[in-house]
C-alpha cells in the first residue's frame, strides 16, 4: 500500500469523524415502562419499545443535538452520561417533560398516538427530540428565560425535520421574543439569517449565564430592536393572510365571546382549532389554541 494512499485514507477518516459528532463518552439510556394505562403500556411495548428508544437516542437524536449546537468535542458538550426514559402517567397533563436527567413520556399520549407503527414512531421521535434537547442544552445555570430554552428545544426539533411543518408556528407570529416553542424558534431562525450560526453560538455562550447583551454582541443590535424588526418584516404577510383568517374567526365567535366575557384574540396570534392528531404532531400547543377531541389531553406542555 503506497504512502499516498495511506495519507488520503487518514485525511478522509478525519473529515468524516469531524463532520458527524458521535457518542464519544458512553451514554447509557435506561428505559422503563411504568405505564399504568394498559393501552399505553401495550402500545409502547408493541410499536415502540426499549430497543427502538435507545437506538434513536444514541444513534440519531443525541449526535444530532451535538451537531446542531456545533459541539464536536466532549469538552464543548454538556456532560450527561446517563439518561433515564420513563413511560408513566403524568398527572399534570403534560405530553412529556424532563426532571433532572430523565425524560418522562405520558402513557396516555402514547396510547393516543396516530394509528400505524410508522406514524406513531414519527410523532414519538418528534417529542423525544424536543425533550432530549432540554437535557443537553445550556440554560445559563437557570438564568435563561424558560421561553428561550423551550424555543431552542423546538429549534433542534425543527432542524431535524421530524415535525409537522404545516401545523407549526409561522414566521412573525407571537407577541414576545421569549414566548417559547415555535414563536421563539422562528425568531431564532431570523437571527440565524442575520448571523449564520447564531443560535448554536447563543446556546454555547449560556454555559454559565444568560445575558441579553449576547444579541448585541453577536448580531450588532439590541434584542428589543431585533424583535421589532423581525415583527415588521412579517407584518405585511400577516395582514395580507393571517389577519383575514383571524377577522373571520372573530366574527364567527363574537356572540360566544360576548356571552363568556372573553377578550378578543390579537390578530398577530390568532386562535386556531386543530385536531388531536395534529396536536400530537406538533409539540407543544401554544396557549390559546383550542383542541377538538372527545377525550383531549388537557394542559399540554413540555
């Protein structure tokens, strides 16, 4: 074997290793099915299972989180070598949530996943992307706004493309930058358009503390100005499209709203009625969105 061939082989190997983060330190996933809902327990075991859950976390989701955050080395990553994944009934009504280094997935949500194994896996994986990001993201040791950390968790999910784009938040929606979930995700994407790599850089700067000054430092504009300019960019789109949907909805519900004493919904964040099947496809449902179902999962959050 020639020396040139060996040199080329080494170079290619190094490039492959550097471009695709891997589980460098061993991450152990401990999966427990503690479901008390019989249908949820059976469905997890039959259509998802422990082996599948470990596989997507170690081979897909965790490496993707590190890649998205631009964390190619152990030193740049949040060190979490043990992750628990527990299926159980969540009495607070959440679809899924984390506690310490554990992901808790509601057995009722698993029971109500869309029919068909492939669809169930897709919905399931979408939620796990969001929750796993919470475990491996930085949050300024608790100083970052909760809406920002939720937005970054959704940001990774959206980047993975394991979500429903048709049912997801559109650019320009929302009333404040740290409203969370899709609203914050879309704002972070806007910041990325001004400064490529902004969001992963912001995450990595929050290893010890969060500061609003990071926006000024990285983009050259204060946070309040960025939000105003973001809203202005999409205002025409909202007024030309979503506003009319909102206006029709207000007229249809005027009598009901007057009877219940509700305040009108902002045209920027108009209400939408979506079915439970879409709710499971989109995590989580923002405040103010109604859910049509005979047996809704109430107070959905992540």
